[in-house]
């Protein structure tokens, strides 16, 4: 019971911070998600035991990823031009050059782990800026968090629906080799909940057609499930249960954002192909 209360309180605070950051002010959104990006990178590098005895390099890589998020925010909101990405390119160059002086037996592993984390964590979160910032007129960009709010709400509802249905009637394993507890019944249970919820967004934001809300919600569930399985594969490969312990009762940052990591690119692609065009 104590763990259930701890989990519930953490979840409420977690949701309140994310929704508050998205709804209150763009600068608050920038600060919160820059921090989330940095913490996710720090956790990832710790999870794979890379930088275990080199916290300076670990910190530089986390700052580099957070900078990418800040740079894409500025660029997507029309605050600057492409030159904002030059420091990040310099960071990428540093990543390769630094291994010349580290004198390790397999520098390819270090390059691979660094770049994987940048793509997986920093790259995914940075795409949020192109989802929340909506082109209005040439040269003008408007901060519009409706898609990002929908993304997180759909992910949360899918997790809840999949758990409630799967824990009661789940029999057919969805991907037993990687995640033995997930079932097809749970997948479709979560999907139905999200498809229904998408029509509430269609009522709230009628400028987007109901069928596009359905398509967007389906994409989020599908790729969110793959994202969950991807992190499960990562943890199973490394032999760990949770990615961290930063969030009491929930594990680490990657445990909470695993579905989001894959759903963000899918959301951006769907919006660009079927909604904004």
C-alpha cells in the first residue's frame, strides 16, 4: 500500500509538472524539458556503465544534448537561424576527437554509446519543439502545445488501458521474448481507450478533423508500444529491472519516457504529412 501511495503521488506530481510546463508559459516548457533531456542522458550513460569513471565527459554529453533541445526550441520558434546549431556540431566533433586522447581499447564503443544516446534521448525530445511550434504566416511561429499535450495524454491513457485490460483478461503474449507481461488484449484495450479519447480532442480542437485525430492517436499507440519494447530490450540486454530510481515508485526517467521516445518522431511525421499539409 505504501508503494501504491508513493507511486500515485509521484505520478500526480509528474503529470502536473509536465502539463503545467506545456500550458503555463513557453519558457517554463523550455526549462522543464531541457532538464528532462539532460537527466535522461545522464541516466542512459549510467545505465550502460559508460563514463562510469569519467563524469566530466558524461556531463559534457548531457549538456550537449540539453543544448540541442534549447537550440531547436529557438529555431522552431523563429528566434534565430541555423547558426544556433553550430555549437552542437562542434560538440559532435569533440566526441570523435576526444577518443584520440582517452587511450581506451575500443573507442568505437564510446562513439557508439554517445551518439546512440544523443539520437535516442536528445534527438527525440528536440523534435517536440517542431510539434509544439506551429508555423502561422511566413516568418511567424506560434507556440501551440495541443499536439504535445495530446501525445502525453494518449500515452498515459494507453498505459492505463493496457494495464487494466491486460491484467484481467490478457492471455496472448504480445512480445514474450522481450516483455512477457504484455498481451495483445492489453494492447487493444489501450488502443480502444485512446481512440475514444481522441474524439474528445476532436471536439476541443475541431480545426483538426476527427479522422486525423484518430490517425494520430493510432500512430502514438503503435509507436509508443514499440518504444516501450525498445527500452525493455535495452534493460533486458543490460540485465537491469529499472533504468533508475529518480521517480519513486516509477523507476527512472527512461522508464517514464520510453513510450514517448518513439512516439514523438511518429507524431511529428504524421502531423507534417497529414495535418499541416
